[in-house]
C-alpha cells in the first residue's frame, strides 16, 4: 500500500519520485521543485534516520534523470516546470549540470529567473565565500517547458506597479507591469534551525506562490517536497497539489502545508523606496510648517495627491502603518474634494 497523507487539497506520497505511478500522464499544470544538491547536506526523517545527500556523480545524475523523466511524463503539453537550484560560492557549475539533464529527457529551457535571497543585508544566506570569493546570495530558477508553442505565462498576475506612472496608458491601462526575471524574496530561515527540524534547504513559500500565480496553474507537483513549501503555496491559493518526499518529517510537512502562509512583502521596487523617502520627508516638512503657522490647513496639489497614493501603497507593502495617511485615504474617496482639510481631521 502506498504511504501517503492528504492535507487539504494536497496529497503527499512518502516515497521516491523516481516512479510517480500514482500520477497520470499529462496531468500536471506546473512542477516546482528544488532537488537535493549532492553537497553532503544532511536530511533526517521521522524515524531518526540521517540521510546525507552526497552520492557519486553518476548515481546523482541517474536519480535526477529518473525524476526528470517522470516529470516529463506527468506534465501536460502546455505545462511549465520551475527548477530551483543554486551554486555555492565554492562550488560553481552544479546548477548548469542539473538543468542540462532536463534537456536530455526532452524539456526546453526558456529562461532563467534569478532568485535574490539576500540584498543589502536583508535576508539570510549561508556564508561560504571565505577570503577567496564573495558569498552567493542568489539562486537560479530555470523555466522549462515541454512544448515551446503551447505554454503561457501571466506576468501581470505577479505584476508590480509602475515606478513612473506616466507610463500608464502608454504600455497598459492598469498600474501593473511585468516584474522581470529578478525576484527579491529574502530568505528568512537560518540553516541551523532548519537542520534541527530535519531539512536544510526549504525555499520560501513566496517562491512557489509566484510560480503558481504566474502560470495560473490548477494542478501542482513537487517531486522533492522537503518541508512542503510548494504544497503550502498551492493550498493557500486553493490549488490541487501533489508532493513526493522520500525522507519525510511528517509533522513538519503537516504543519507547513496546512498552516504556512506566504508573506507577500516586500515586493517593493527600489525606485519606490527612494521616492517614498523623499515624499515622506516633504510631507513631514509640510506638516511641521502647517503646525508652526497654526494655519491647520492641508493643501495638496494633484501631483502631491498622486505621490501620497504611491506612498500609501509603498508603506502597505512594507507592512508599515502611517495612521495619518490611512485616515486621509479612508475619508477621501474623491481626492479632489479633500484638497483643503483641517489638520485636526487627521489625528
Ligand atoms: C532541497 S530539498 C527540497 C526542499 C523543499 N523545496 C522545501 O521547501 O522544503 C530536497 C528534498 O528531496 C528529498 N529527496 C531526496 N531524494 C529523494 C527521492 N528520491 N524522492 C523524493 N524525495 C527525495 C530530500 O529528503 C529533501 O527533503
């Protein structure tokens, strides 16, 4: 009997994904996974067994080739495959070798998305550079397909606002545009704590969450499910998902799949941050000035009103709260009516 568990709309099979006979041919919309890295990373399962992922190169290639072959079989012709793997500072080139194995079984390589795990000190990464290299703070997400003509992406489903709103209308009617192929998703978990929990390399839920949104997929598969991050993302989007994990920590998987929610911040643009800082400064000066004058009157030009709207959205994305702005916008369905407001109204 197959060892499995159903968690919401997810089914996790506790076995090797080298044979995914539970899944029918051409049945999956999107595959999102991060394979074992074959770098001596240590995993452990519920029975206390320790699994070291270091195999000989030929065994490792054979394992991945078997799994990629099964992935090709179960993916729909219009489906997509996001393969996440990073190089370490001291071991460059593995990611290319792993993605090349997917070409051998029939996948086409469309694009590489760069997942930035840490930027300017925000986000965790494993220090491995020493004094000969800089640390690696990004990983690849290879976008692969079975049929180059049949797949579709929906970039605006993960769209970001225009930094320069004068572009609205020129390229699009809505304030959303393609976010590009560099995704900043700060890596929050530290290696030490996740090893103790049994898995060293979970990716953030926001990563599979974006991939599912980008493809508008209904059925999701992760053949190396680990802690269940992909299934958690699928569950939180109400999609059907399947995972395979040979060395499971079932409680961790249960908890992740059923409870973990994506933190959808920050998706912020750096230009917006700069703009925000300058708007905030100007706004504060203005308030101070009004206070000093005791005129108690807000006067915002149309341009300032638009800037305030950007500021509000930016602060929302950063999970910051500026009560005065919330008040302004909640009262103010038609901005034009509110060009002149009494300062007292906002506190
Ligand atoms: C890099 S981790 C995946 C982490 C996962 N993305 C997450 O967010 O938790 C790779 C996983 O593959 C599992 N694994 C290794 N060999 C396997 C096999 N043959 N079949 C299924 N899972 C396997 C390991 O136990 C490990 O949990």
